């Protein structure tokens, strides 16, 4: 993840803004009594935090309230953030937390509930329902808001367009597979294209995707196949795991993922997000699956030699792993600072501000109207597939004990992928472990 941080922080990401329109939000109902001279926002250390700081300077010009965006190294961000909540007064007024933190932040009284206030400053219908469900609400889909969307993200596909359009490669693929070489729409097509380009002797490889065993790499990689193959982490609408995770659909997703691990560069079964990007950026790999936050930098480097698309699907189903973070107000901040934080969030969610935000590095919006607009979709080669991916994205667990659930997921899915344990046996043990963790935390 440190490697990911360095690459993100140094990437130059470009985007074009769509045409402006009427603001969707208002600051009329934001408390402004004796606001402080500054508010502090914590985020991890990467390029979008620089973009947010730039927006903060615009907010200061309008309101007189300075916005200090403090960037914390990613490797220690979660630990430092929650340790800070142990103080009587947190050093941040707004925390931009990972989507999976929201359960802990909400249930432990660390994030200020925004349910009644937020609709007074923004039309909630303008916030994409998937971003609302996974980035902002807890429990997901409950209508109880503890965050406002900040940076929205999902995993997508980048590919070497010049390789795909090479007449010699097209002829060879047609002869071998009896169909045209094109951007894969299904996982089976993805496997075939990756197999075709897998040429280790030429130092060419088929694909690279997240598979690292630290934090959530492998989980996010497998998750792109999970639901489309009929698998699940738990029952829809409940925390029940047994009989939902340990199923043939989940096993099929993992088994197919195992075949893809043979179609990449050396060590491809343990690539973090930054290493996936390196495998593509060094010019050796045909296709990459990674977060859209990387794609502006890829496009800047490779220009029209690359193309972008949504993740493949299976059996008519397509699901992308969600990424991104929301803006949450600290309950450990003084009332005046909370009010100023609300004023900033209301301003940030305005249509005009969001149209500035999407010009910042990886400043991907959750504004459904912008996402649906032709101006946004045509502005860059990755905007249209990004907007389509937001429509399909799903998240991992966001309950308070998600760290424990993630750790056992990485462990047992890793054992299945590495062949250390039969896949169905690993899934049954994983289901047992997850239900134990959930019961111990009063969630089952």
C-alpha cells in the first residue's frame, strides 16, 4: 500500500470539466453562528488530497474559513485516525474515511449523524444511490447518513489499444479463436485475450490485477468476479454467511480467478495496486484491472495507445469492486467547528463545486446528474466506463468488525488461490470464522 501511495501521490491526472449548470445544493440552512477561522480535514496522502486543498482555498475566498487538508501516510492512516478519536477533542473536524470504516464510525458515536441535516442543503436524489449506500449510509441502504460523498471510485479495465488494433495480432487471434480480437465483455473472453497475449519469452503478458495478501488486495481482485459468478460474502439484506459464502458460485469465482493468475507477469498472484500499475506502465502487459483513480495517469502517459472499459461480466451479470471515501464530521469537534464543517460539505456538494472537483486528480464525483451527462462522459476516454461502473459497484463488509472479517477473507481465499486448501473447504472454514466474528460482535 505504501507503493500505491507513492504512485498515486506522484501521478499527474487530467480530466476535462463538463458544462456548468444550476447548483444542486444550498448553504442556506447551514449554521454559521460564530464560525471558526479554519477547519481541519484529514485524508491520506495522495493527489486528490491536493485537489481538495485547492478547492478549500476557493471556499476560504467565499466564506473566510480556511480549510487545512492534512495528509497522513496511507500505511498508518487508519490507525492514527481512530487513535485520534480517543482524545477529548480530535485534531480533525472532518475525516475522509474509507467506506469500510463507516460502521465503526457510526456505531461507536465517532461520526456525527447527518440524516436530518443533509437533505436541507442538497437534494439526496442527486447523489448516486450506490455511492449513498456504500459510502454514506449505515447500515447500508438504511437512509441513516454518517458521511457525504467525497471521492468515488471503482475498479475498471485498461488495455493496450495499439496491441488490440494491430492487424497482425487481429489476424492471429481470428485464426486461433475464430472471432475478432476485441475488448473483452465477459470473463471468458478476458481469459482468452490474456492467454493470447501471454508470451513470457517475448516479455509480454496477458493481464495484471490486485492479488496482494496485505490489507484488501486479493479480496478486491476476487470481488470483481464474485457476484457475477453467483457468489456472495453474505446474504442479501442480512449478515448471515453460511450457505451464502460457501457456495458453488463463490467457488467458481475463485477457481476462475486462479486461472487468471497464470496469465500475468512473474509474481502476479501477489500484486498490490501499485505493482499492478507498474506491470502495465512498463509496457509489458496487455490488460490491467485497477481503480479508476489510476486511469488519468495512464492516459497521460500512453495517450491513444490505451483504452478503458468496464470490468468483464459473466452470465449477464457484471459487478465492479467499489472504492472511494466519504466526508464525516467528528463528534469530538466543538459545535462551532462542526457547523463550519457542515458549511464546507454543503458547499462541496453544490453542482458548481462538483464541476470543479472532477477536474482535480481522481476527483470522481457521486453526482448522478454529472455522471449521466454527455459532457462528463465525453470529456475523457475513461469517464464513460467510470460512470457505467458506478452503476454496478458493490462493497465489502462495512460493519464495525470489518478488519477482522477482511483478515480471515484474505487468509482463506489466499489459501484457496494458492492451492494450499481445496476451495470449498476454505470457503466453509471462512464462513465459520466470519459467523464467529459476527456473533462475538453482536451482529448475528
